[in-house]
């Protein structure tokens, strides 16, 4: 069995929202054959506690906007070191870099297949100088 298309879509939305807020080392695991409590895990890191909260809020907002889903529970917001956002079929883990290294969650799920996702392309740089926008005559 593999993750449902709905779970994959939510996981990809969460990964993209994490990336948009400067989350790092983002990976989606298909855990449907490994555990029974969820179909997919999204794991991301943040380089400080405030960013952990920012990413968690962005994930919640994006999933609500794109899939009309609210989390069943959120844990860890007060500590801002490891926030777990549980949608039932998808669980998002937002770690501080230190906590992620300590818990090594990827090691636990190394046999689970990864689900592909594509970060949004970075916006093109806008040139603001006249030298960049004019041509030589």
C-alpha cells in the first residue's frame, strides 16, 4: 500500500510552505507500509526557534487554504524546538536543527520510500539600475 493522492498532496503543500519560509533539509516519507497511524511524514528543519514557529504557522495556513483541512492536534508550539502538526493521514515535523540532529528521525524511517516534491522556483532578480535596463546605441 502507498500513500493516498490526498495525503501526498497535503504533504507536498506542507513541504512547499516549509520551503517558502526557509525550512531546510525537507523530506517527505511514505510511511503507509511502516506505521498505521499516518500515511506520510514531512520533516523539515529551521535554524532558530522563531523560524520553527513561523514554518509551523505557514504549514497550517497553506494546508487550510489549499485543502480546507485543520490539524487534529499540534504539539510543541510553546517550546518551538520540535513542532508536530497532525492531520491524521499526514504528520509534519518541524525541528530546530539541534533537535533534528539529536532525534535523527530519518534514521527511524530510512526504509520508507521518499515522496518527491518540487520547491517553487526562486523569483527572478529584478534589476533596478538604468544600466541594466538600457541598451547601448
